DNA sequence: CCATAAACGAGACGGTACGTCTTGTCTTTCT
DNA sequence: AGAAAGACAAGACGTACCGTCTCGTTTATGG
C-alpha cells in the first residue's frame, strides 16, 4: 500500500508517506492560506508567508502541494466540507417543492449571498483566476468544486422534465448554464451588478424565453 | 485623458512628456508582450523579459505603464484596433438580416472561431484572469474591451424588440448574457466543450425558453 | 570512558546504552563518511548523505556523534587503527639505526607518501581545516591523531641527544617542528611542492643550521 | 577592458560592468563580513547575514563574488591595504640591522602580536581553513596574502648570505620555513603555545642547527 | 522463552541558508 | 528630456540540510 505512488510512474521523488502526515500542520496551513488570501490578496499571498503564519517549515508545504494554487484549492475544499459538516446530516440537496422557478430562484439567492461573503469571495476569485490561465488546475476546480453543484441542478431539471415543467428535448447540462453562467460572469468579470432581482429575472427569462409566445 | 497621471495632485513624479515618447519603443513593447504571452504564458512573461525582447530599457516600460497587466491590456487593445483597420471601412456592426436567431448564431460562431485562435486566446485569458482578481483592471477591461461588443448585442436586441421578435418587457442587457455568458464560462473555466452546435443550441433555448409552450 | 555522556549532570538526555550499539552500523557509517569525503569533498559530505549511504537512520548518527567532524575524526582514527592491525605486530616505532639524519629522512619520506594517498589526504585535510577554526576539535585532533607520532619523534631525538648527535640543551618538542612543520605547511596550505628531496633538505638544514660553521 | 571577462570564455553570464559598481556597497560588505566573522565565527557567517548587515541585496554580493570565502578574502586583503596606507609611506620592509637573528626575532614577535589580535585572527583562521580544503582558494591566498611577506624573508636571507651570515648553498625559500612554519602550525593547529620566547628559540635553533658543532 | 525496552531504519517536522529570479528605483551615458 | 543599459535593495522562489521528533521493526537480553 505504501508503494502505490512509487509504483506507477515518476522516478523523481520518493513520494512522502501520507500516513505520517501531521494533521495539525495541514489544518494550520489551510487556515493561514485562507486568511492571507482574504487579508492581503492572492498575489501577495506567498508560500513563505503561509508557512510563517502557519508556524510550519516551507518544505512541509512543498512536500504535500505542488503550488500556491494547489494549497488554496485544498484549503477551500476543506472549508466547504467543514461548512457541510456543520450544516447537519442532510446538507446538500436541491430543493424540490414542485415549483421549479421558485426552487431555482431560492438556490440562486443563496449563491448571491455566498458571493458576497468575503471569506468565500477572496479564495474563490483567486482560484477561478488561476483556473482561467492554468487549464489543468481549471479542470480540477471544475471537477472538485463545481461539478457537485452542477449535478444537483441537472437532477432538479430532470425532475422538472418528468413533471412536464421543462421541455423533454432540453439538455439539462446546457439549460443550467442559463441560471449559472450569467451570474458567474457578472461576478467574476465585474460586468454588472448582482442582486436577488437580477437572478429572479434570469430564471424567468430562461424558463419562458425571450421571444413572445 | 492622457493627463490622468500627471494630474495636479501627486507631487512625487515629474510626469513624463508624452509628446516626446518613442513610438518605435511602444510598438516593440506591444509585440514583445503579446509574443511572450503566447510563447511562454502569462505568469512567465516578465517585465524584464518584455524589455529585453523589445530591446528597450526597463524604465521605458515603467515610465509609461503601471503593471504587466497594463502593458498587456494596451497591447491587446492595439492588436484589436489593428485588426479593425485591416478589416476595412465598415468593420464592426452586428448583422441584421431580420432573422434574429440566425444573426446571433452567426456572431457566436465568429466568437467561437476567435476563441480558438491562439494569438487571441493567450492574452485574453491572461487579461480575464487578471481582471477576476483585480477589480480595477477588470472594470477597465469590461469598459474598453467588452462593452463595445455588448452594445452591438443590445442594439440588435432592441431592433428585434421593435420587430416584435423579442418581448418588449425584456431587458436587452440581461438577455444578451444568455448568448454570451454560457459560452464565456465554458471557455474561461473549461466547464465544457465549445462548438457551433453548442452556440446554436444556446440561441434556440434562449429565444424559446426551457418551459413548454 | 563510555559514561562521559551519561555523566551525572545534564538532565536533558537519557544517555544511550553503548553496550547495545550496532557494530554493523558504526562500520557502515565510517566507510560511508570516508568514501563521501574522498568522492565529493568534505563540504558536500552531509550527515544525511552519510546516513543514506550507510543505510542508517540519521538519528543513529546523532545518537553517537555530535557533528560531521566528529564522525569523520573517529572514522579516520579507525582507519588508522585498521592499517596498524594489518601492518603487523610491531607496528609503530621510530627507526633507530644510530644515524639520526637517515632515520628522520626515512620517516619523512613515508609521511610524504601518505600525504599523496587520496584515501588519507581527503579526510585529513578536512579534519585539519575543521581544527583550524574549531579549537576544541583541533585539540582533540592533536591529542588523538598527532601526539602519538610526535612522541615518537621526541623519543628518537632524546636518544640522539644521549648519543651526542643532538645538543643536550635542545628541546626536542621544538626541534621536531623543524622536520614536521615546514612539510605540514607546504601540504596544508599549498605553499610549495613536496618531494623526498625537499624533506631530505629539511633534515640537513635543521641538523646543521643555516649559519656557517 | 570591460570586456575582459566576457572575452575569453564562459557564455553563461553577461559579466557585470565594474565601472558602475557601487563603492559604498563594497565597503559596507567588507565591513560586515569582517565584523561577522569576528562576532559569530566563520561557519555562522552567512551571505544573507552579510547582506543584511551591510544593508545590501544578496544579489549585489553574488554579482561580484563567487563565494563567502571569496568575499572574506577580498575584505581581508582590503583590511591589510588599509593598515598599510595608515602606516605611512615606507610601510613594509624587512628590518636589516646587520644582525640577522635580531631582525628575524623582531619580525616574528610582530607576527606573534598579530596572531593574538582578534580582528586579524578570526578572518585569517577562517581563510586558512578554507584554503586547506579548497586548493584553488588556497593558492590564491598564498599568492595574494602570504607571498609578499615571504619575499621579504627571502630578500633578508639573501642579504645575510651576501654578508656571510648564512651559508651560500642554503635555499632561502626553504630556510624561511624554519622561522615561519613551526609558528604557523602551532597557531593554526593549536599544537603548542606561542610566545616571544618560543619564536626566539626557533631562530636560534634554525641558525645554529640541532647538531653539536 | 518470551516480555520488554533500547537501538534501529525511516522519514516528517520546524527551521535556516542557499543561489536564482524578478520587481521597481536609481544612475550613467548617449542621442 | 527620453531612452538603453544595467546596478541596486528587496524579497520570494524552490531546494538542500540541519537537528529533533515520532513511528513501527528488529534485536538482545534478563525475569
């Protein structure tokens, strides 16, 4: 079991033994990384700074992560998992009251709230920016951070199709982008203001189309 | 507008005299910056590298621009203007054949083509990433790079409203996001593949809505 | 002698039990240390490198030695003892044929040979250098490595005094330096070439003086 | 002249322009290096420490010197030149009163004094140790630091030969080692105490030989 | 003859320093 | 005065070792 990493490939490094990893250090690094990104911004957050703030040797970071972005991604994922654990036993499900519009509006309002939380905003902006330029990281972000949420949208949209509230020929993977992408772009690229009213409007437009009926 | 830097206030700097600026250096810097971003990527593009490649002193860059992103933005804007000048006398107008769906599909296909051009992709990704994290730069990007295109969409949508092809209560500034944002997000965040088929679908879904009629 | 470390005082360390010490590890460490000093030089010889090459944990080195120089000194002493054991039952005595000049010349020629042996040269240079800067180690080196040889010189010079070949008012502890120090300095500090002719000349000059008689 | 370095060989570095070198920084580096060696010892003197103490960037050290030892050597040479400049117009000549023994004894007593001066001792020990292990540096040390003094001895011994106080067949380059090497070894390797009496004895023994006349 | 305690190999840890790279400023020399 | 050139102070990078500190795993009695 200890050989699983050395087994397949890279002859370069001896692969650290993760069973001996210091949990305390890992948590301290997560906290330091998130705090620094919030306080001084991502570009001024340095690995040295994280190490110093976490009371950890630099090597301990380089041993387990490959880059600043990698640290931050795990820290952010961990933050998410923590929130979930605190949230309770049925943490993350898309509401289904039978009213698709209302359900999606509710979820989007929660998303808007999250986007305004500085503890969430700073690291997720940083990661998104990194992912724009670094495709590999970008794909990891999508898979680990976004996909779970997207799957919930897909599930809800499928249910709506079964209930006859969404046309059956619609691809839910594309349909969900009408709710998410405009909001994401406004937020990421500062192309426009974000509000409950705005997201409500998105849902209405998307469901009923731009063309007159 | 060129005086914003020399502005009355800041006593620190003597404000360079832009009339004596070397046009040759400026062009060389633009070309070096764009070439480096394409060749080695944005993070490995350094001011020193640009200066060296342009055969220019570092101070010449620092004198006229405030950051690497600033250089790249102007270089990219310049690139755009160049393309326009080459394109001819009626360069940039949204087609209006009377068929909104067809017109928008055509424009989006052109956008897809552009996204696949490496000369465009590298710098615009870099700028977008920078703008995600740096709000000021982000707003500048939106204003200088994106807004002109968005305005064309708004114009076309208004025309469509006048022609009764789009409901009059629709806000065109929001409606255009259904065409642009999903594509932008797939491209920027690598959340999905990009194709003509995809953008065509976007237009159809957006115009007629997800709900059955 | 083995108890000097466990000595009553320092409460810090539990003092390792030297009776349970692994002989195999000790020898492996000696060999690794000497080999590395020869192969990569003293400054690039690291404790980690010695441990790795010896197939030994770092702590096994830190348990028994206080520094890299300490390891090397013991390894070198051990090397000397090994040579002696191999040399036979009457290993180390200063020749006394009655001809002081011839005897000393012979011993110095052997010293010259030794100085040219790379297996001897690398570690002894390293130790000498360390001893120059670290007085405590220097004194240990003198006591353990040099003094035995010096005593043989002193013995031979005393015999020469008894035989009337050396003036009785001469201090043998100083006299021996005329034979040893010039050679040592040429070797250590690269101040001049070393040859049998040179050491022969030293003996002649030293015995008969520089001034005309 | 500025091209002498780039001229012959190594294609690696662009060779800094020594005409633009900061004299202030150089002096500050010399002072910091010497002070640190005296205060904390050579092994604990680090390039970072020198840079910090001198108020200088690390690169300024790496630009002009190749190693810690190199810095220290130049600093020490500079110290020597400074002393000479302060000493006056006829700074460095071997005394020649006609009495060789007295002259050499006087010079050796001055050497003993110098060896006891901590400002001299720390750096010269460090350099000597470095030179023992690093032949190239060792040869530079000999050539730049020791040779001038040795030449004075040679000159004085030649004069003594002319005056009939030293046998004409004696090689002065070897003879001088009888005065210098024993003292150097005692000092460097801590093989024995150093005193005026000791150096006086060396001179007497060397001039008249160990053997009875 | 096994229990137990020490030494052992391995290597993660908090640190320090390395030598390199880049930043943004400053200075020199040329045009 | 702008520009090319590049030295400078500053400081982060990623690497290498330091010496300490666990971890299981031998190993070697001594109860």
